C-alpha cells in the first residue's frame, strides 16, 4: 500500500498558495502574538520553522481574501482586523543584488554609505507599490469591513497631491493618474533590478538624482491616502519586513554592507510615526547582537520605545514551574491540518490525533522489559560486600521487573551496606517504589543505564516522547513526523506491511525515525554561521552528560543532562557569554533562569542541549532534577577547551568529572552501538 508523506515538506511559509494557507494555518499562535496586529513596531523573533512567515502572512491581502472566499473566519480578532497589510521579503526582493554591483555618483565617496541610501530608496518604492496594490486587492469585498473607498474621484485627488510632495525629489512629476503612478513605481524597481543584474551599463540618472529618505515617502503616502478618503482615518497600515537575517549575511560577502543596511532599518523604526507600523520577521541572532545604531546619527534604538519584541521561542517554550504551555495544542492542530490537507480521504479521529498515530507510549517497566529480553542479570551491579540475601533478591527481581531491580540497586547503594543488612524486602510496594518523586526523578536515568548495560538503544515512542523531544520547536516536531512517515514507507517497500498501514506506528518504527531525525539535527548544526564550534561543544557536552548518567550507579545526580552557572560568572567573560547566547539563539541550547537551591545564593542560569539531540546522545529529553552546578568561569572554560570549541583557551587546570578520552562520536555507527529493533521482534 502506497501512501504520501504529509510532512515531506517542512517549511511552508512562503511556498504555498493563499487557499492552501487557509487550510494549514493554525490560529493557536495568534492570541500570544496579538501585538503583531496592533499599532506599533514589532520584531517577530523565531528560529527557522517557528512560524514567523506564517504569522506575517496574515498581513497579506491575498491571505485575507482567501479566508473570505473559503468561508472560514479570519483568525485575527475582529477588533484588530481593520488594517491594510503590505511589505517585502528581504530574501526574495533582490536586496542581496545591491551588494554585487557598486552604484557610483560623483557626489558620494563612501561606497557602503551610498549603497545603504539606495537600499533605503529601494525599500521605499517596494513598500509604496505594495501598499497601493494591497488597497486595490482589498477594495472589492472589504470596502466597508476595513474602510476603503477607491472611487475615481478619490484616486485622482490622491495622485494629484502625492506627486507634488517634495519627498520624491521630482521623480513623479510626469505622473498623470493612478494607473500611471503604479507603472512609474514598477518601472523604477525594474530599473534597479536590470542594472544590478548587469543588463544595463548605467543606472538611470533620474534614479541617482532622486533618492528618497527611508520611511518618509511611506508616511506621506499614508497621510494622503487618508486625507483623500481612500482609507478611513481609523484604518491601520502595517508593513511587514520578513527574512531580516539576510541583511546580516550580506556582511559575509562584503564587510559591513549588511551592517549599513541594518542601520537604515533602524532609522525606519526610529521615526516612530503613528501613521505606519512595521512588523519585522527575524531569527534571534540577527536582532540581538547588533548595536542598532540609527543611520546618520549617534542614536540607538530602544526596546519598548521604538519597538517591542514577540519571541516565538518564548511563546512556545515550556516555562519553568508554569502550566501555561500551548505547544501540545499547537502541535495537535498543525498535525491534524497537515493530514487533512495531504491525506484528504483518511478518516481522522476527532480528538487525540497525535495519540492515535503515535500511541500513549509505554510505561517505564514495559520499556525496561523490551530492553532486556535476554541476560537480565546484567541489569544490576552488586557491591561485593552486600549480603547474599540481597544479591539473590535483586537477581530474582531483575527477571520479572528489571526497572524496579535497577531502582533497587541504586537505592541500596545510596543507603549503604549497614542499612540493607537483614532488611531484604518481601512485599510490595518495596521501599524505593513508595518514593514517588524519587522514582520519577530517576526513571529516565534508570532506563539509560539498563540500555547501556545491555548494549541496546533507548526506546523513543509515544506522544509524550515526541512532544518532549520537540520542546516547543515546530520544526523539531515536523522533522520527527517526517522521519516517522519515511521509516514507515520504507517498511512498506520491503513488504513488512502486507495489506494495510496500521496505527499507532510500532515503537521500532518510531525509534528508528526519531534517531534519524536527531542525527540530522546534530549534523545540521554546522550549516549555520559559527556552527563548527557549536557542534564540537554540543558533541562533547552530550557525551559528557551520557558518561555521567551511565557511570552514576547510585543515581545520586539524575540531573546530569544540563548545567547551571551563576549569571555573574557568565558575564565575567564576554567571549563565553556571547558563545552561550549564540548557541541559544541558534537553537542548539535551551536556557532558563532559575532560583538556586540554596537560599541567599546568587541568581543562576541553567543550560540544556536541545532535546531533539537527546536520542543521538542517549540522554534524557526531560528535566526532572536540578542540573550540574558549575560555580566559576574555569568550570565552563574546561568544557569549552576540551571540546575544541575554544582552542585558544589555556589548557584546563583540572577536569570536571571524569576526563573524556575522545571528543568525537562515530556518527556512522552511532545507531549500532545501542542495537536495532526488528519490526516484528
């Protein structure tokens, strides 16, 4: 039986049509991101695949019209929906071409400054043209709902007053009417593109001599649209600027080119005119680490004064000690929408769609039994001084309940020989089983040790595992779903399913798929700027955590899948601080501020590897216990030096925990180390 992979394409933001967008978009994110649909400049920050472009697409007139034509309610609340949206995608609009050919004039000496001015002019004309196009697209059917009157009288009055404004420096003087204005705007942008692609020897002098100041023509346009009655006075004008991070990457080709272009955007936001609001979509690294100096001044942007930030990572990430976590609801909704769109003939369950396909998941005892089908004696390790009765008891228990036997071993080692002599348990619940939170905190570590001792791979399956591994990352969630379907398709090819696909997907299918997704995420770290250093750090840290978790037979420190540092220590060394924050902004590490366990201690920050890396390193994806406490700068320096991420650090004076013999993991044989599953085992 052949069936399509509904998750074959991970990124959909800019690649789907308006009608398909309506079917696929989840409105779960709208509520926490309402600032995007209110007056004021907003920076919408998010990692790849977090939904930035999908959210910004709600500002497009084509999307709004598609909702109306489909009979589906527009997901923006009615009280915030009286707006005209327009904008530009900085990746798709030829902005990068501005750096591939200089534009020279006799009056400008500094080439980078000149290019930045032309960049601002290109932005002005692109947005001006798109605003006019957006009004035209929405005026039929939305005239009363939004407040649009595109009568000939209004258009003529608007065109007449607009072209006379001095902000255009005479470029629009020969415009006769509304249609002629649209043609003039379009021809200027075509002139830019033609020159930048070497189709012309010179940029037309009419452009060189009429460069506009960033943002001013847009304000003028908005003012006259309202004064001439085309837009009602209470209609908001929102301008989106998506893929802002592309400006940062221009610096890789021409030093400081992107920085100069960024300063133009900062000038746009610094105008703070209530006539127009700008909505910028960006990856976190591209916004945080620039000085945000406004072009032509010594001023810098100020958050809350010039703009506000909506962080999709913050919205989707599970908060420490908080029950407000919208990601499971979002994942369920997106999952169901994908299946409806790509598998329209499949009858989906009305509720718990994720559970239907992935199952509830096995409990710890069931997982342990599957990990040790043979040689269950390996589950426990005895201290030689232990009483014979205890050894016999543990061996017997490991035959029927290896999970409880592993907990019993740790409990006994924590208690010591004196506490367990002549106290062999005889009835359930055993002493360690009655300690609910003690067991909960050690469940993941116990399974890791059982798998390690029996040379088996950890089992990853069930809706909870998938949500925990995704940890608020839509791209991580979709990556896992993609690999699960691919693994199932491969089994169909090899005739392991004969007549039909059955759900939930078997645990071996899910485990193999999740391991593949995890491997790809680790390998993909190097695809981003600075990724080589971060990958070394991630691999070392993941191996370090695994060694600690598997060597701690007492399971006295089950939180060894993360580390904590005092905030004051982090800020002592700017290079280390930037590295850690950079790793967080690229999604390789998650960070949380937390209150230390000792009263009166300094505030701390804790760091965990992205949970989707957990299957690769065979470490827990959940956080149930306090992480490893590092207390000074040397602690983290040792890790960074040993990993090879910072070879310029002095050799470590000491090593935290046990020195690792290698910083590398054999990715080719990584899955073989833990064994594989057969579908019908």
